[in-house]
């Protein structure tokens, strides 16, 4: 697994067995033996920020698509004027948080206003 230091400083990871490894900000392949200690020391996956952003964008798109489908099927809105979060979670296949629902709803309203 390729890990890197989250800062410009090199992480030094040593095991009780006497094995040691240095993990720099440029990243390196870390043997399985060191993975737990490396994560404890603060190492992160190479490209973790990019992966996190891509995952968040894909999640938001899934939520927005789920809302669109619910509205097309005539789902009723809650008293707060939003789709039912439990029904939406079932539709998209993962638990949708309240904040995510609010953000997705706001984006859809903004998209509809500019159309």
C-alpha cells in the first residue's frame, strides 16, 4: 500500500522487532508489517485528498439523482419541505445525513432556478 507523510516532514516508524521505515511526503510503498504503526504515526494514503473529494462529489451526485427520482415518482415532501431522508437513503443505498440532504436540495433548487 502506498502511504505518505501528511506534512513536509518525514515520518519515522519503528517496530519493537527492530524493523524501521521512513515515509516521506512524496510517498512510498509500505510493507504490510508496518501498516498499523504507520497509520498510528499519521501516515495517509497517497492521493487521499483527491480520493476523498471524488468520493464526496460522487456521493452528492447520487443523493441528487435519488431526489430527482423520488420527485419523478411523486414522493411527498416532509413538513420541512424536503424529501424523506429514510426513503432517500433506501433509494441511494447508503445512509444520507441531514446536512447532505440539505446541501443536495439547495443545489437542486439553485440548478432549477438557473434553468
